[in-house]
């Protein structure tokens, strides 16, 4: 009888710990690079909770569909603050755009 109670207690403890882990809370943000003006000019848009910022960018090497360094620079800075990229997407209608989706755990 004691082994049955012990087994039930172990299963219950494991179920609770899995349930707690599955309920982690995140903050979300996005970084979007949009190419305009023949592909050398554009902007990086950063969206976070209650914050939005557009940064005008210009590349001197290549064109923005190939040179994503302005967006990567912003994403790298955010990763130092605890953000992680969990998805990306890109499209070319009407302007070329690449979109990084980020998240970080809430404290």
C-alpha cells in the first residue's frame, strides 16, 4: 500500500512540475526591415509592448534584400537584453521585407 501511495505522489509531483513549465509567460517583439528606394534605403521597425520605433537605414554595400545587417544589428542588441528569435519570415510585395519575431521570458 505504501508503494502505491509513493508512486501516486511521484506521478502527481511530475505532473505538477510539467504543468508549471508549460505555463511560462513571454513578452513578444518584432523587428522588421523594409527596403525602399532602389534597395539601398529603407527602415527598421521595432515593435514592443506599447513601444514602436522606426529607424531609417542606408547600406553602402549591396542592397537591402541581400544585406540584412541593419536588422541583424538591432536583433543582436536585443538578444543581449534577453530576447530570442523564435521565428522569421520574408516577402517581397510591394517592397522587400524581412521580419524577425522575438520573445523573452517574463520575470
